[in-house]
C-alpha cells in the first residue's frame, strides 16, 4: 500500500476506463512499480513534476507518494478525470489536472522550477515529445530531468553508443545536452493490456551547457544527413552540405570513407563547427 486510495483495478472498473489503443493506453496497475519509477526520477520533494498522460493515475499516485512537491498531470482522455479528481482530493493542493493534448499545452504556465518530467508516455507521441524537450529555443531547458517510459527499442536508441545499430539521431540529440541512461526494463506483461513489445524507462539529466560546442541547427543538419544514408561513406552522404566536404571532414580528423555510425558525438560537433 503506497496510499489509502482504492486499488487501480477497482478505480478502472468503477469509472469504466477500458483501455483505448488509439490513445496509446497501456496502464500500469502495480503501485509499487509506479513508485519505483517515481523514485528513479530523483528527489521530487523540492520539484514540480510534469506528468503526461496520467490515465487512471497509477504513476501519479507513485509520484505523490514519493513526495513530489506538486504534480501537473495533462490527460487527453476526459473519461479519466473523475478518477484523477479523487487523487487530487487525497493530496490537497499537490495535484493539478489539465485536460488536453500534451502537444498543445505550455507546462510552464502551471509549474515552478525546478521541474522534472516523469511519464509513461503514449507510444504515438513519445518520440515527438522527447525531441521537442531536447530541442528548445534556449538551453538549459525548462526541465532538470526527464524520466520516461518508451518501447524498449526506442529506449535503446536514446542511450546507444557509436558502432551499434541503434546509434543515430536520437542518441546524438539526447547525449549532446544530457546524460541518458536506462534505469528500469519492464516486460510487456507489466502493463494492462499488455502491448506487443517490452518497455524501458530512460532517465535524462539536463547538462548546464552542451557537452561540446556546436550550433544546434547545424549539428542537427549534419546528423540528419549523415544518418539518412547511414550505409554510405560520409563523403557521399554529406555531399550536399558543402562542395568541399571531404576537406572539411579531413580538417577535423574524420576520414571521408567513414560511415555515420562510426563517428562519436564529439566528431559530429567538430564537423558542425567547420560549417559555421
Ligand atoms: N500513466 C498511466 C499509467 O502509467 O498507467 C497511463 C499511461 S498510457 C501508456 C498513456 C496515457 O496518455 C493515456 O492515459 C492516454 O489517454 C494519454 N494520452 C494519449 N495521448 C495524449 C496526449 N496527446 N496528451 C495527453 N495525454 C495523452
């Protein structure tokens, strides 16, 4: 028991919350597990937390039981609101529920820094939200950390190292300005209903400044072009970037015959700097 509220199965039955695939609804019903996810986010007692997609509130309850100062929960499915209101009543002044699409809401209007984001994301918008949080106009971002559930394959792409198949745009984007690691792996059966694939929780801690200097737009362009044709040698994949791309690659110690997946983050940043 992490709180005096009723078990989630009972909440779901009472409010008729049958899971909808179109909303990416795979619920976590084990409150000890949701509390562990909340704890993996770090100390929450001095932070406001943004949770996207609370559903019937399993993770929300984990966050509140773990001591979150304040939780802002953004849920698109109206049907979940009465169940979430019961949690808000059990934790006076610590839970704000906003009905709406997380893609269209400015969380800063409701939150005080420092802010952590913790969510069991709907699969259909998970990557889009992550990319958005990793590419704000200014750095450091509004968040101190992101603790997010993804399909395992996506989680592995976020933490991937050079030379691996999973290494690509997402790894470079995440690792340039944050420290990313997988903190928990969950089998599909941990969810109700069980999805087709396993999941993992990734924790990303924002760095105060990027790991290596580079212009964000140029870095993004170089990385996107390099991995769009990841099997090609860089001199071919990056031909459209600059007429003298071979010379530029060589000037920062990259052989034009290398392929994107062999380059470390530091080398991509050095290459982006030559294009300033
Ligand atoms: N947090 C709950 C849990 O762990 O059991 C539910 C997680 S479920 C994977 C994803 C939740 O996101 C669902 O409740 C769904 O209704 C909600 N959702 C889907 N699309 C959304 C969107 N665009 N904005 C906000 N919530 C969304």
